[in-house]
C-alpha cells in the first residue's frame, strides 16, 4: 500500500504544483519549512528519557495542546516533549508557546518523509489533536511499535457521511493503527463505532478546549492590547473572531447598522487566515470607517478608531478579553462548519454565530440552551441580537454569566484525557517502541 500511496501523493503534487506555486508566491504559504516537510527533516534526538510527540494541525489545535501538554508535563516531568504543527501559523504559534520543547514541522505523508521523521525523533507515544490521520504516518509508527492516540477527537456529521461512503477496507486502513480515540462526546463515539472502530479503543473525555478557556480579563497581554488600542472605559466593543469570506463584508454592514443606534460602538475584526489580511484590509478601507491595522500599531493610539483589524497571530484570546459582545465566524455561509465559541464563552462574552456550526455542534447547541449564545441566521438577525445585548445590560449580563457557567461546568476533560492516555498506553506498553536507549 505504501508505494501506491506515494505514487498517488506524487501524482496529486504534480497536478497541484502550478496552483501551489502561485499561492506560495502570492501569500508566502507552503514555502516555509518545505524541505523539512518533504524530507522529514527533523532533529535527531539523543538517547535518554521517553519521548512523547504531540501534534496539532494549526493554531486552534496548538492552543488546545498548550493546556494538555502543560498538564502532561506536570504528571510526567521526566518525559521529553516534541510538538509539531502542519500550517505556517500553527508552527509559529507552537514555537512561541513551546519554546522549551522540540518543535518541528509535521512531515508530508510520503513514506520516506514520515519514516525519517519518526526514526529521528524516536517517540514512545504519538498524540494527535482532534484529527490528522495519515495512512503512511500511522503505518510507520505501527512498524516501530509506537502507540498512537487521538485526543479531543471529533466526528462531525459531514465527516461521518464522507467516510461512510468509503469502502470498509479504506476505513480500516485509516483507523487500524490508532490505539486510542479520546473523543469529545457520546455522539462522536457512536459515529466512530458505526464506522467500525472497536469500542475498546474509544473513550469519551469531553473537550479539552473548555479547560483552556480563560476567564481573567486582566492578564498582562490583555492590558497591553487595551493600552495599545486605547480602548475607552465603558465603551462597548464588538469582537468578531475567526472570520472567513464573505463574512467580513456582511459584518461590516451589520456594524454600520448597529452604530446608527450605538455610535460609540467599536469593532475588533479578526480574520481566520493570515493570507487574507490584505484582502480584508481592502474591505475595511473601502467601508469608510476610521480604522487601524493592529500590525502597524507600535505605540498607543491617541484614540481607538471605529474598526481595528487584528492582523496578527496569537492575540485573539486577548481580543476576546476586551469584548462586550462577540461573533464567531465560519458559520454564515455553510462551507466551514464554524469556529470555536468556547473561548469567548469562557470570558463571559455573550456571543452570536451563524447556523452552520457542525464543527462545534454540541458546544453551540448547549451554549444556546444555557442562554449564553444565540444563533443569527443572517445580518438582520445578527443586528437584532447584538443590538438587544448592547441596549439591555441585564440581558447581556445574564447571557455572559450563563456562558461562563456553562464552560466551568464542562471542565475536567484534560485530566480525563491524561487518565485515558495512561490507562490505555500503560507503563508496560509505553516502552514497547523499538528504540535503542542510552
């Protein structure tokens, strides 16, 4: 199967190479760490204590790993930690958050690349955050006897439908080398079982993202952002997080309508992908609003403009701490399945989102049922929801308190996940990887 997969990947790369080259030249994506990804170029770790390799695809998964890895290190302080990410932004965030760990780019799923990376890092355990199951990588780990666990796993209805159409042998190829699937909910567990994953390999832990949800609005990072943006005391701030096209245009129009009744309202706009910063900047400039780009603010502003475009990496959490009300993106056009609403809820921010939130369906449904969030199907409903919260302080406070209480009630997944890792990858099995030890 490995030669066939390699041939398939090479054919796909050949077909996509003109587009990838164009995207790389236009946005800078796909060029960073390309050699390391293609050849499995990671540092060779010296013999010593057991190595645990944690992987997250992009920024969201790296944030999740921040909570999990910190707890894992407290429980197992002698184990050496490796962290990897796939995207450029994820790698940059991992390097910032795990400065005292070995941080590497995740290799492309060519057999030679994944085999070389695993041989150099010599992991005793591989922990994948949420997804990123690649057949050659899993097979290479299995050949070395390295157990693989998926944590904070999910199986959305859309992913389930796609996998259900795939032949059972293909599903078996994907899951047969995974030792543990620690998933967020009973629904996800049920779908995995329907796909043929053995029940003994599945455990429901809840979502680690609840444990990482901050509540303190007065952290040093939040204070610094407030100072640089010159956020006035008592002035309402709408934070719009992790947006995708065409949401920015929709939200700028909604913001204009909201300011007709609340002229003091400010907006912090945070696009999901850095390669769209220039595109969104052009939209904001064309809107006629007074605005600034966060990346160009090096000294405190004299006054906060109507719109701040947060075109930096790693500051969304601090931005949520400034929010009076919020909106989470990827949820209006039915293509992305929504971005996480857990972080603003942790801060007690009443939050709206569109109807397309299958990536976070359980969290979204439960938050709405708890009274901490509202679904807005279009711009008109969004203006109504946000406008109501802005002008009814009691309703806003009640929704914010409900959101925060819901997050607190869900916490504990990190410890349950660590218990699952320690229980499934037991001490007797932990050292079964066939690495020479010093």
